[in-house]
């Protein structure tokens, strides 16, 4: 699932943008959250908590012509994998701003004037980014482990393993962002969905992790990518040079 967070200082625009994306991204598995920009530090803390894959930032917020760029500069240090796209109230002419926007997104800002004329246009713009950056079906390959999210199938050494819905969601969450550490509560909150039984809870995460490890080891006894981080939670241990 692709997590998208919209940051705006105007509540009307937050509603317009989020509603349009919800309406027009039906073919993409996504989750949209919004942050009303009030101050810099509060917004950074909310972004870190939400952990989006894609942040849509207005450039000019709270009477600061570079608020969105400043956010991107600071949050990139804490979340290096976060992708950015920028909005501008009108056609941006400031060369320094255009240069900095291109540095973070590789593209010019999307003009809100265009958005008002054709809301679908922005959704297509974001949909293309999702397909280009993250793939259309969220497939993941981590060494010998392959997760095909579109069909919800998991393979280790080309052998399919059956997981419960909760086990699948936990493993997908960990493998999607390798080396990120998640607490039990974070894993539980991020894996709840209509596909996961209502009988689950934060405390069941530990038993689900054990079951995932056991199923992986039945295929390869040396394959144990899920590591326990003492006094915090779990992470999917991965480097391109290792078996995991």
C-alpha cells in the first residue's frame, strides 16, 4: 500500500486535493492522510509519525514562500526514502525555488490553477508517480524472498508459503521498508485492514512474528530476516550484498 500525505495550510485545499485523489486513485492501493500546516516542527513530527511514501507539499505556506522546500530539506535527513511532489498557487518563476523543487522531485511544481480547471489531471499526475516509483502492484523482492502484493502471494526460494492475513500484512510492512524499526503498536496499526480478523490486537503481533519466522525457516533454516530490536520492536534486516 502506498501512503500519501498532503501538507497544506488551507483546509479547503486539503479537502479538495484529498477528495480528488480518493475519487481518482481507485485502481491504486493507497492510504491518504492530511496535515494542516501550522508550524514547522509540528508538521515534521507528524510526517515522521505518519511515515508516508509520498508527501505532497504546498510550497508557500503560512506566509513563507519556501515553507514546503524547508520541510523537504529537513525531513529528507530523517526519512531518506520519502518521495516529494510540490504544489504552487501559480506558475512559479523564482529560479531558486524551481531549482530546489527539481532537486527533491525532479519535476516542476504542479499549479493549483490547473487543478481547479481539471481535478482529474492532478490525480493522473500522482497515479503516474505511483506507478513509476513504486510499481503498479507493490511487488517486493528481498533476496530469495518475493512478495506479489496484487495476488497476495509470498515465495521463498521460488516456493510459495501460505500466511494468515495478519502474518502477510506484517511481513509485507517490514519488507516494504527494510531496516526501519517498528514497535508492536506501529505494526499493529499499520497492518489493520478489512482483510485482518477483528480478533487481533497489539499483543498478538509477537505470536504472529514467531509464526512468520517458523514458516520461513521450514523452507530455509538459515533465512531469518526479521530481527528483534531490544526494548523497541522489529525490523526486516536487509542489504543488497547479503542473503537477506
